[in-house]
């Protein structure tokens, strides 16, 4: 998402991922809620009153030709089109910045006229005619400073835009949702590209009116429309506030700080927090690792930073916004401190900021349009990368197995996770023992359980959409009385969707799968609206042809675990959903007095030990199969098949006395011996999908007419079969031919077994 300079000297372009306008309205509603809060008129009038004095504003208005006789003279009263407003409005904004700002203010802040090209995704459900990029012209404030980054090959982008002014005709001033198409997407991208941004403000301006918009993790608030000609001082103060060089006023968290040279690149950075002893602690940002940022502007807004202390120890700092009344993740992490497979907390800093302090009075807004959120910061021990960084089948299965086991341990502490996803499953340290091959993080959605379920209803808005269980996706279609409580089986099902996603989109060695129609349709469906995603996931579980479709879409290296593990986990998930579906309308979730009714899923939930044992056994069996196949492969490569009786053992394969028929037999036998443990081409090794593949010549192939060449041996197989550091000649001298082969076999078996227990 970098801007590129257009052919015009005054207009700059940058691209952003967008859908068509109607679809974007729906997405804006999903991201930001279906209602927005309106502040009182005093909010816009007073929010930036400290940025300039009334006398200074009067001096500017009296001395500037842009404002005269009670109106901004550069703005046409009756423009023939919105394009007539762009240039004059840009000039007015830059004039205000230059007059009230510090020296050379335009070097730090400048209004630029930009075309926001909203490109349609390739996989969007739109016709080819609708795939043309949608363009909206707006005025962005290009900014420099500690929290801004320069964009590559361009002047302005989301990484260095302070705010956005959307210029509209006055006839469209009251079309709030139309404005949000642009405003919401701008705020969303700014939150992603400026990860320490706490809130984003922008403005709609017409030839006569203006309206201030505020975006934070609680949603949207806007001011009433006001007349910029009648209230020029309000307009000036808002422009100064939106273009200020004070990054705290602009909405940044100053506890995260970068050091940048003049070109705007990030050289180093630091993060300050409060340690367990209530003393300030400063960490160094791992500048080569970008922070992980949730894309949705509404909600927790989780951002994770990789940091180091002065001793070089790595930690993860997690910032997020918790809603009032929600349990503290820190309290839950303290309860599971020392639990294997669950992240361990180092320190906690609460009440860092509140969204209600950023906003104006919204008491007149409809009830439920605002929920306060408080910024908290947790420092945790650092682990490996996401499970999506696996490099072998064994590593992936070991990590998933231990994550499920850790989840069972969480359940035993009466804590349910509710957001099982690849980003919340981290790989353990390299060479970790069984039980520590993965770590579960992300307990910010976790809740305490009552019995075998939570006391909270399943909700399609909670968790990571791609991996949500069917009952959560279906919750938006249930009558309120029948929405079930979220339980541990929903989390177990989420583990299945994580496993299915990884098998469908990755090769066994961790490389991304090439484009495939079935896989693309499946992923698109799971990311669709909750109702559509539910129906397609249900089909994935119940379709009689799904086994065939999956088998022929995944990489062939997965087939070693497809029948037993994947289909076994698939069957378990299908059976649980079938049992729940039969009971979902057998009773209501709550009694008439609002208290919880007896859980109608109790007969299913009571088999908790059986459920976890069944799933864990599937993974244990698959892991044992992989180890067994690996051992058999090594042993078979070290035990050559017996020589054909027609060829004397004393005959050398390159002897001139060998007949053509004998020569062919020897060559075939030798080749088979060398290649016994290699997988056929197209079927990756169950242990290492990067293992070389070699085709074996059929026995019916014609004999060679030239001198026999030594059979080449791959480096991988040579490394695996190597016994010691002796050269072949020394080994031959020290061990008689009759005992050398036996010593090689025993030595290799010993070395292989040692690796299993190291």
C-alpha cells in the first residue's frame, strides 16, 4: 500500500484494498457496528481550543485574503462539481498550517490532493465489469515525525498520513454512511500502518459545511455539521488539531518511540512500560520484526511488539483495549502461571488510556452505541513464531498435539480460550520435548467456565472468523432464546479448522500451496458472512465427496496422515456437530427469569475425557507412524537386497567378463538398493517433504552398451548413512569385508536411535 506519483505534479495516488461501494458499506458496518454516536456541538468547538488563541485567529482572518466578508472567498458558492472545491480547500488548509505552525511547518505537514484508488480483490464476487478500481479524491496531510514512516517511491501513503479531508458537495453532506465508505477504510489502514495510533480523526468538508469524525477501538463518533463560514475559528482549530506536530494530540501512544534519520526509515526504537515492581522499564524494539496488528478498527485492537531487554532476552509486549466489565487477561494468566504449553506473563500495566477520554459527550446518543475500552499492556516470555512457520509434518503435528493438550489443561483450570487460531498457537523452542512443542497465547477472549461450558453465548463476532466453530457462526441466525453457550467442544472444533486450513494452504515442508480452485473457493467461503461460512463449513463436514476433493487438492506429502489423522479428526468434528444439532432446539438457554437453564448439551459435554483422549490419540498415532516410517526408511537404505543367484558375489559390477544380461541384472539390483527409502516422485517424504525424489528404471529397460558408471548417491542419503569420520579406505583396512557391512548396519541404527532420545 504505497503511493505512487501520478502524471500530475499536484495529485498523488496510492492504492488500498477495497471492495465495491455497496459491499464496502456492509463491511464498514461489520467492522464498526451498525450505529454511530453523535457528540454534542460543543465537542468540535472546544476539542482543540488550546492550539490557538482567539486573538491569533482573528489576526489571521483579518489579514488573509482567503476569508473576507464572513466567508472563505476561494470556495465557490455554487460549484458545478466537486472538483471545483479540491484546489481551493487544499490551499486554505495549507495556509492555516503555514500561518499557525512552527517555522517551515509545511516541511512537517502538508495538504496534498490524492486519488484513493480502491481496488477490487480478485476473489470478490463481482463481475468483470465491476472490477475496475474505484477512485475517490481526497486531501491527505503528509506528515513527518517519530511515528511516521516514509513510503517507498512516493510522497504519501497510510504510513505517513496524519489525517484525511473528504471533499463533498453540500448536497451530500448528510449522507453519513456514504462518507464512512472512505473515512472508515482510511482509519482502518492507518491503524495497521501506524501501530501505536490510539485514535484517528478525519473531516468531511463541503463548500459550506464540515463534520468531524473520530475513530477508536470503541467505534465511531462524529460531530454535528457546522457552517465553516459562520464558525471559521472552529474550522481553523480543527485543521490545526488534525495537522498538529504534537503526536500525542494526534492520537499516538508516545510510550513507543522510533529513532529515524531524515529519510524517514526506522533505525531503532524503544518501548516503555511498568514492571512488576512498579518501576519504569525500557525495552528495545526488534526493529527487523514488524509488529503484529489486528486489522479490525473496532474491538481489542491487539498489537504485539517483539522487544529485547539490555541483556538481550526477548519478550513479547501485547497491547490491547479491553471493554468495561470484561475479565482481565492478566488475572487469567496469573492463574495458569507455570502451566506447560500456556504463555507465561512477565508484567502487566493496566488503565493506560480510556476511549471515553478521547470523545465528546454522547449522552444523547442511542443506548448501546458506545462501550468504553481501556488500554492494557502485558509483557510475556517470547516463544517461537506462529504455527504457520512449521517446516515439517512432524513439527506441525507435534505442535498441534501439544496445543490441544495445553487447551485441556486450561479447561481443567476452568478457563476456556474462545479464539483458537494459528496466530494464537506459537511453536516451541527448537528441539523442544513433547508437551512443550507449542505454546497457546491470546487469552484476551478467554473466560472462566461454569461447569463444562462458559456462561457466555456463542457469538459470531468473537474469535478469528476463519476458524470459528459452526455453533458460533450459526448464532447470528438463531432465535435469541436458542443461542447455545460457548463450550470446550467449540474450541476443539476450532483446532480442526486450523488443521484443515494448514493442510489446504501449505505443503508439508511449510511452503505455500500454489493456486487451486477448490482451495481458493473453500477459503473464500470460510471468510464469507457468518451464515454463508456456516453452510460451507457444514458441507465440508457432511459432503460425501469431500474426502475426494481434499485428497486431490492437498500436496501429496500429506497423504501419509490423511486417512488416519485428518479423516479421523474430520469424523470426530462431524459427529459432535451432528449430536449438538439434534439437541439445539431441545431446550432454551435461559429460563424466563434470565437465569441459565440446564445445559441441553450436558450428555455430550460430560464425555470430556473421552473427547480429548480420542483427538490426542489421533495425533499420537500419526506421530508414531511418522517415526516408524522414518526408521524403516533408514534401515531399508542400509540393508541391500540379496544379490541375484545368477550373479556370483565375487563378480565386480564393472568386470569385463560380465555378460550383457548379467550386467543389466546387476545394474537394476544396485539401483534398487540405493533408492529403497526414497519416495516416488510427487509423493513427499513423510518426515521431510524436501527429500529428493529419484525414479527407478524398470527391469525391462534395455541393458547399457557402455561401461557401467558408479551409481550416484544424493548428499542427503550419504549424510544419513555416514557412520563416522573415517575415510572409506581406513574403514576398509580396519574392518574385514565379512564384518564391515554388519558393523555399518549396527552403527547406523545406534546413531539413529540416539537422535530419537536427544
